[in-house]
C-alpha cells in the first residue's frame, strides 16, 4: 500500500506526543505530511504487520511505499520529509541509528513526566 505523502502516526493519549505532533504540524506549512493518531481506525492498515504490543511502543512515519520508520532512527526521515527541516534531517542522518534509538528510549520512558512540562492541546489529524 502506498500513500501520497508520508504520514506521522503518534500516540494521541500521550501529552508529549500530541505536543510534538502539533509543533510538527506548524512547521509543515507546505502540508508535506499527513497526521494520524495511532488509535485512529485509519492507522490500523499501516500497523497490521506489527504485534499488538508494538503498536504504541513508538511514533511511526509511514513512508510513501507504506513501510514504517520510527523510534530515534526515524527522526532523520521525519525531518527529511519537510522542506523546512530537510537540511537538518540530512545532518541527523549521519548519526548511527543505534545512537538515535538509544537517545529516544529514555525520553520515551519518561514521556508521562515530561508531559507535565508541555501545554495541553488537541491531537492533530490531517489525512489523507
């Protein structure tokens, strides 16, 4: 399955995740990305190959070919998907995936506590 543009899948029940999705949406003035909460029924078709316990383990970027990127290693692809952050995405792409994943993991484990530091807000949805 393919998509017209990459789609950011994120946890709508996570305050930090919603905040990051809203910030990304603001950066994406050319509407180069789609946005879907992981809990949205439309997201199910992208997550079919993942075990149930993995579905909410990380944000995901659905690539144009329908494959998934995520965790820290997906950051360069997410940044590379928008013109405004493309150069930064290229810079991040030189960092080994295992290093990006290692940086992402402790942040993800603390997202409940970190959520108290960011403003509340809605879960954005822009799909397709």
